[in-house]
């Protein structure tokens, strides 16, 4: 918001001074007003135009193998580093929205920017080969790195970001991370995405959904049915925001009926997250 111009003094003026002021006011009134500077949003997508997926929106999540663009799903979630603007544009021509998968809470040794992460912010392994938790308290280091990654997604034309590993405080990260640290960091990632006019999803982190549902545009969840946690995602659905949900070990018969009741967008996938998918059947089929 622009600051208010300071109020002028109101002391009595002599008659000649009043005449001069009237003439000056007339001249100013005849001068064209300067054009306002263009807002940052005018050169790209506006915040108002940011994508907002609705509950029940179908999706495909593919993070490995050759990208298959023939899957009949309105939303694709694909690796942001591995796929370029041409692939995103091809999906857009098919009417798909495209989510950019990134790891924002863990370091990955195989990424092209891996050397930019100082050793001091690298913690324990997170269970995946070549990956380590990040010290999310060090936003002085991590914010510019994550800004660069999310800006890459925007340049490639993605509609949204799926930031992964957003619950380091609940894991043996190697750092004394707290819930407050995680809230600050997750909100930072959401703000960065929104600065680039991208929607952003909250990945897992179920315990902090009540605090974060207002900061994120959708949720992505793994295995809430297997662990009896799907009801915890209801705040997103009640807010009119999609929950993209996947199970790996349960057959669809074990979770799809409840998923429909809760308004989740549910799939069964294999752990490697290749092309194969088994979506929940439509109601009554």
C-alpha cells in the first residue's frame, strides 16, 4: 500500500499567496497524470488467475520412466528437473494442468544444483538413496536455492509445485527441528510459489494441516488410508481444495469408497511411480 502524503500546514495565507496557489492548482489539474508502473503480475499470470484444483479432480503422478502423455487424467504431477517446457506445453495442448515435483525439504545428490548446498545444512539420510534431510532453519541459505528451483518451474510453464519432504521435524533429520520451524519453512515455500504465480500443494505433514490449509492450494498425500489418517485431510476439501491421494499397498476396494465420501482424488500406484496407475472407479461402477 502506498504511504499517505503528509498533510500540509493550514496557516492563514495573504491574498497574493492565495492567488498564486489557485493558479498552481489549475496548472496541476491540466497536467496529465503519470502512468502507474506496471505491477509484477502484469508480465505473467496474475495471482487471481492462479490455478485452484477442486476436490475430486483426477490426476496422474509419474516420477520415473518415459513420460506417457496419453493417460486420461486432467492433472499430471511430474518431475520438475527431468521435464522441460516442451513437455509441459504438450500436456497443456491436451488440456492438462501440470504440477512440478521438487524436493524442498531434502537434498538430492543427483540434482544439477546439488553442489550449491553447503555441508552444514545436510543432515541424516531420509531413507532414499542419495538423499539427506535439510536444516530448514537455515532459510538464509535455503530460500535463494528454493526460489531458483521454483522459478525454474514457472519458466517451464508449470501450473503448480509439489514440494516434497515437508515434514522433517517429525523425522530423525539430524537437526533439532520443531513444529514451529516446519510451519515457518512450509509457509516460506508457499510464499515463493505464489510469488511466481504458481499453485502449491502441502505434501503429507498431516499434523499441521489446520495451520497451513490457508497457505496452500491443494494437498498431496501418501497412504492416509493404510494408516487411518484420511479424515485429517478434510480441511482442504471443506475449503474447496483438492487432495491428491495415493496408496501403494492397499487394493482399491479397501479405500475408494471412503475416498469418494471424503472427496479425495485417489489412485493406487507402485512405489517407483511410473506410468501404471489404478484410479478409483466411478461411483456405481
